[in-house]
């Protein structure tokens, strides 16, 4: 068996220990005689799995009791619609446009009400996070929406926007559990798990209880009302059982690794190796303004498309896969989520230095 260093933006690398445990339990989960894939979601065994996953997540993120944790389907993209459906009482909200995922959420909100662009970094190809200290937020806005880590462009908010008292809604898909966050600063914080938490198929949403009400926009499907999901502990219908089980294993792994403070240190150390190399390279350069750099997604270019393609091809052959940049941006992107070991980044940088020496 030979595993590659997988720099995919998502679905992405998972901790090897988690995969091994899942493999060992594949045919017989803890004496149940079944795989978790085959189990009823109403069984006692499965109930313990989902409850324990929630408990471990609450411990890791220090989630206060007045926040609900929901395990949902439809990906982050379906959640874009759930935000206005559940929160747009006044049919007006502010959006900060920092890339494609923020833009998609903004466009989705426009189906349901007035979505106002509060700030944008489109003028410089989303290579920075705009100043959010004095946004044109009006009293009639229901919430302010951000995409906290921009997977495609490699930017991350270092300070949350001043929402002038409005509810903050944040998409943390690609920085989920990469560092501690203060949940109390948000009304809703959510993410697709396939970037930094688990396999595809589940969105985890952490929502302040008072925002979960019966007053959704007319026509909101039962499944998309947070109240339905909260009242049924995410078991209104069949949840993505196996995905939640693997997420639970990742939570245990994160606890073993020392929790989110330790992950932050680890992730900072990894990202520094790559950014330091980019800052000193004569061939490669990072595309993001230093103050806005993500710890998770690191886009870079050579400035020459042919050379970019050659690099991606040779890197793939050497076992560094999925380094091609997003189809809308080009160049390269290394996603270095929690599960990427530090050796993976060190070896990538060695490979890049070698490529530079041969192609400069
Ligand atoms: C990948 C991604 C999405 C889209 O996720 P889906 O689950 O595929 O809908 C949304 N937001 C961010 C920040 C992402 O990285």
C-alpha cells in the first residue's frame, strides 16, 4: 500500500488513524455484528454514536448550552438557502463578498429577499479580506453573512466584522476545527464536513437557540426548517449515518491531538513552512496579501501557465496530488487541512525547491 500526500481542497485527506479504525470496525462495529453502514438510525447503538459525536464536538469547540448542533444534508450549498429561509424576517440581509462561496450564498439569498453587498474584494481577485470595521449595515437587516475562510482564493478573516449588533452568520466549511473560535460571537456558524472534518454528505450547523423558530419564509420545506431538525435531534429522517460516525472519530482524534489550541499551533507551523518558502522563492509566489492568508488553503503561481502545468504534472508523479488550482483561478493550491502531516508540507517544499532549481 502506498498513500500519497493529498492536497485536495475537498473531499480531502482524513487522519490515517481514523481510516484504520473504521476499517477495523467495517464488518462488526463493537460487537453489534454489523457495519455502521447497515445499522438503523433508530437503533440504540447508532443513537450512542450520534450523541457522542455531538458531545465531543461541543467539548472541542466549547459550544454553549444555548446553541443547538444540527447534522444536516444537502451540503453547504443547500444551507445557502436555509439561511434566508430561516432568518429573513425583514427580507433584508448584508453579505460580504470575499469569493465564489460568499457570492453563491449572496445570489441564493436574492431569491428570497434583498441581499445587500456590504463590502467586496472582487477588485483584486479576492486576494484580501476587506476592512469590515464600519460596514453600511442598516437597522432593517436580519443578519450579516460571511464566508470565513475562502477555500478557492486562500483568504481568512483575522478579525470578525463589526456587525453593529446584527446576527453574524458564518460559513466555516474550510476552517472547521482548524483553530478555536468563540461560538458566542455568532448567531449561526456552519460548514460542510468534507473539507476538514470528515467524508462528504453532512453539514454541521451550530445555531443559537433563539434563532430557531417556526417563523420561516412561506414555502420553506419541512426538512429545511431548522426547527424540524432541532426538535428531532437531527433524526427527523435518515441522517448521513456513516459520515457522522467518521466525523465522531475525527473529533476523538482531535481531542487526542490536544484539542483546537494544539491544532492551531500545528496548523500555523505547517502554513509557515509553505509561506516562508513562497516569500523567498524566485519562481513561485503566493497570491494572497500576507495579512489575509489562510492557514488551510494556500494558492500560488509561477506566473507562467505552462510552467504551472508542468509543476502539477511532475508533482503528481512524485506523489503530491491535487495541487492544481481551482478551475476559476488557475495556478496551484495546496490545501493543508488538519490531517495533512507536517512531513507532507516539508516534502512538498523540498520538491518545489528542486523544481525551482531545475526550471528557474
Ligand atoms: C466547498 C465549500 C462550499 C460548498 O460545499 P458543498 O458542501 O459542496 O455545497 C461552501 N463554502 C465553502 C467555504 C466551501 O469551501
